[in-house]
C-alpha cells in the first residue's frame, strides 16, 4: 500500500484500501499528494479558498503555455484529472467529518448560478464530453507489425481484438485462459466485476507462441504476462512496462497516437460498426451502464451514416405532406 508519510493521510489510505481496489488506492494517494503539495497545510486547516486556489493552479498552463491538447484545447491539466483529484480530496474530508476531526468538507459541490432564488449549481470543473480517438485499420496493422515479441503482440491483441482494459490484460491469470472455448475470464474487472468474454483466435495464436517460446520456465506461476529480461525477469509485468511497450511500438510505426485505452476503444468501435448489438458491446466492454456504451454509437461513423441514409431515403420516398394531386 502507498505511504505518504503523514499520519492522517496514511490512516485514510488504509481505510480506502480496506474497501477499494488497489488501483483506486494508488490513484487516491497520487491525488492527495498533488493536492497537499500545492496547498501546504495540515488537513484540519484547509478551507474552501485553498480548494479554489488548487483548481486555479491545476488550470495553469504548463511550460510556456503554448502547448495545448488537440482533444480539448486545454493547456493545463485535463478537466477529468482535476475532477478526479477533487473527488479524492472530498473523500478524505468526508472521512474526517465522520471521525469528527473537521466540521465541514472544504470541497464545494458546485457554484451557485446567478439566478435569484435558484437552487441549481454549476460544477466546480466542467468536464467536456469528447470522443476518444481510435486507430484506423492500417494504423492498427502498423502498430502490430512494430511489436518485437509474441508477448507484446498478445497483450496488444487482447486490447485491440478483445476490448480489454490495460489492468485487465495485466491481471490475466493462467487459469483465466479458455483457448478451447475462445474465451478469457476477467477476474479483476473495473469495480471488482467479473465477466467471461470471447476473443479472437489471433490472440490465442500469439499467446501460444509467447507461452511456448518466450515465457521463462521459472516465471510467476499465477499471472500470464511477465518481464522477460533483467533483474525482474519472471515477475508480473507492470502498467508502466506495458505503456513503455506500446509507446515504443507507436514510435517505430510512426503513429501520432496509440495508447492502451485507444486500443480498447478501437476494438469496441469496430465491433459496433460491424453490427454487434449495443447490449453485446456493453457485455464485452464490461460496462455497468448502457450509457457508458452509447459513445460507440457516435464513434461508429459508418453505422451512423447508414442509419441516417436509410432514414432519409424513407422520408424522400414518402409523399410530401400537403402535396396536391
């Protein structure tokens, strides 16, 4: 478990660890570290003004301010990152309120609107709804061709062909593989939810070559994907290790973008474009709500164009309202 070296914060992280997934604990530790590095006060001394100052600092352009993200045009940290950090901070103070150590949560739920008598509020940080980027088929082929090991190809194919999250790929256990069925069991899905999903034979072919020719004989007996060289040889691969593999392949392939999450989005988008029912895409993705899956209606441009043209063809073929004979 991460340790921040502050008794109150470490007690809180111990509490979080007792009820949340390891990745959630790591994220909370990172968020709290970032917050108190800026605020520089003891938790009991933090006020609303400190939270607002923190938001302003996070919004401050990095570097010379001339570099912005193409996805949202922002120069500071992304709205989603700031919102997540505020959520972690709010969780800490909610816990301290339950213990009676602070009287109020300094993280406001929102800011009041200008309308007199209105109870509505706008969020502290607006999070734009942007469509995630996906890889074109040719780009995906170039990325796969740039991978140097069967292990790396199997991991990328798990995301690109099966829609697995990065943590789900790294969490795969040998006992989770069902090659005869063409399926894998996801034991450590988001929120602790499990699912059994189909995945392409291409993945299992790459996986078989990795297991037979690359995986060390004395490797970790539980997890599928391990480090192949160096002092950590045979140990489970980390998220940083997988990110480094994808970055290296992206660079060698000459691609402008390709992250683990984009590989997952690419898979789910292509499945929707191929006619897979939205409920089936939801099950494949492991979404708890169908609303999370609806984004693939917008990403699947061919499907949307087809639906539009079918509708307009029907309208054009119908007699115009009020037409004379």
